[in-house]
C-alpha cells in the first residue's frame, strides 16, 4: 500500500510541475500578445 501512495504522490508532483510550466508559458504568450 505504501508503494502505491508513493507513486501517486510522485505522479501528482509531476502533474503539478507540468501545470505550472504550462501556466508560465501561457502568461508569457499573453504578455507578448498584449
């Protein structure tokens, strides 16, 4: 069970990082456009 929880936490951390990167890219695009 602990192994599954560890994998889930790692996956969530990776997803959060990817979302942050996408948000930063979108903000950069918006700043360039306007």
